[in-house]
C-alpha cells in the first residue's frame, strides 16, 4: 500500500484537510495517508520547506509527499512533480521544493493542465498522485528547469559573524534558526568564543549541550538534533519570554 504524506497550511479548524483526504481516498482507497502537519503558518514557504526537509527521509523510499503551502491558483503558478533520493513530491511552483530539497532533485516535471479539464484543485492533486503511483507521470507532464527558487532562508556569512533568522517556533516556544552546525565549524576553528545577538545589547554567550545546563527560566542556545542552532528557555517558552517570532534576525559574533 503506497504511503502518502501531507504537509499543508490548511490548519485544523476548517474542513480543508479532511475534505482533501476524502478526495484522495475517493480516487484511490488503496493508499496510506500520513499527516506530517497541517499547521504551517499561512503562505509560509520557509516553514513549509523546513518541515518537509527534515521529515521526508524518515519515511520509506517510494513514499509520495504532497505539499500544499501558499499554492494560490496552481493553474497560473504551476504544479511540479519531482523525484529526490527515492521519494516522490507534488508541490506548487513557488520555491517550496527547491528550498526543501536543496535544489538537488533528480528530475522535475511541470504539470500539463490541459490533461485535467473540469477538475477542481483537490481532484487535480488526487489524479496526479494516481498517475504517479501507476508510473504514467511522463504522459501528463513535461521536463522543467525554470522553476521558482526561494533564497529567503540563506545564511549570510561574514569575516567574523553569521547572520541568520528564526525559521520555526515549535510547540514548546523554542526558536529554531536556519544556522546549521556546518555553518559554525569553519568559524570554530578560527575563534575561541561566540555570542548570539538576538537584539541590540541582548546576547547569549556560548552554546550549551542541553537545556539543563542553565537554570530554570534562563535563555540558552544549543544545536538541536537536526543540527540547527535553536534559542530556548529552560522550562519556558523562548518565544514568549524573549518576544521573538518567525523571521527575526539572529547574529552570531565570533571572537
């Protein structure tokens, strides 16, 4: 039974995610639908990309991943299908896939909407999924290389500093940045100490290994399990305590 994951900005308070799943099952009831999340902030491609980037490889190869974030009118913006590292993807052409997959797709094809007359958006996704499962996707799509690329979460690297941003606020109020351990390593070889500036004159000195390395209620920085730097508060919400939201700039100064 094919596994199909869903990542959307539909939320749970309305019927959109449930209706879409019903449509998928109406076209093919021999699939196993897994919700990754429907709580992507509306139209937020960066968070949508981050969410799928660090979840898709946990699923078996051959899994189909449907991404519906900031899709607007897909007949105007375009709909892409792609293959990367043994996984299949369906997403709008809005920068979501290249950002999530590091622009390393093995192939990308654009949907030919002439083949989908009289279908609504949910039905188009459902029919595309069925074609992909049946391995006939080359009959309704064509090779494509001019897809949208989104550089919104690129880390700025300078001589003695890194500048990134908060790309996700998780359920606990931890602030996940786009700064990866790989970004830090070259600087660690040249400098002895770091300070994380999250507001002018408001800094956190150094990185800790765990939350309990600081007192309750104290702010900290650490490298999380995904290899990204996060700002947190031990036994508290960094988002509430520090007043920081998605998109907030974070600078690391090396000395």
